[in-house]
C-alpha cells in the first residue's frame, strides 16, 4: 500500500469552502491588491536591500540558521523563493503605505481620543448575590478580609483564581459600559462598590489607572488602527467577484 497522498488545488479549495474559510482568504487577497495599488499610486517602492534585510529578520525569527533550513521551511509552506520575496515585498509596502497615509495624523488622533487610551489594572470577582457582594465590600473596607482571599473563595476558574482575579491592563473600550465609568473615576488603589450588570455583580479592585503617553509604541498602535480602518473601508466599497470550481 502506497504512503503517498496526492492533493490537488481543487481538493484544497474544496476543504477551504467546507471549513468556511473562503471569505477570510478572499478578504486577504483583496487587501493585498488594495495595498499594492495604493502604494503604486503614491509611488512607494521597495528596494532589494529592504527585502534582504526583512528576509534576514524572518530567518532569524524562524531560527533558519543554514541554507538547508530555509529551503525546508519554504518547502513546508509551499513557497518558491519568488513567493517568499513577494510576501516580503507586500509586507514592506503595507508598512510604508501606512506610514505615508497616517504618520502625520497620529498626534491629532491621539489627542482627540486620549480618553480611549487610558488604561486600568484591575482585579475582579463576579458574584450572583448583591447582598453578598455588599457584605464582602464592607468587610474589605474594614480590613476584615483581603481581595485575594475573596478571589480564592469565590472564583471558579482555576487560572483566574490563582491570579487573584487579575484582569490585566485594559482600555476603556475593553470594559462593559456600565463598569468603565466607575473604574476610570476611581482613585487607586481602591475597591469599588459592587456594580450590578446582566452578567452578575462585579466586585472590582482598581490597582492602577495608567495615563497614555504618545511614545513610539503608541504611535505605531494608532497608525496601525487607522490603517486597518482604512483598509476595511476600502474592502467594503468593493464587490468581490470570484469563480471557485462548481460555483
């Protein structure tokens, strides 16, 4: 019995269709074409030196030390050398286009939406009983119990329980609307009076409010957000016509 399994393009496309991945693939293809066209219109070019630098970075990232490692990696992903360079080129074009379109708009956007980038480090316990939540809140106020103790007793999820209910650093948009207002009005470190929502009664300890700074990381984040929003609008304006086998 042969151990070789031959797969055709039709087999692969059929699997993508059955797994409902075609819309995502079509959007990715459309995005690539939009970027290439827009970059050409504003005369953005990619130099061989830039492609080589990016290729070196990818090889380092993928731990492709020897030439044989690189060829094996390309084979695994069914990429020719030309395919690899084409993928690098579109990535560089994407970065350059984002910079060309939005680099000079980042600062204005940041100061217009500064409140959206304020973040909070919080710990949360969600309870079903508001009376119990109030009882625990007042016990915290009196120093009769600590928040980690409450988390240990009332959080079911093992990982979240071990972390004491820590939710990480989140922006205003990451909180439920009825919670965000109270969280960002807190004077940390502070335990908030229980907040009742449809999901349950939240007991929240606000550890820190983090004011945003327009550093390089924030500039990059905002520029990417503006660029992705722009791409989304471009795609929404398109009617994508495609022929796939029996369609």
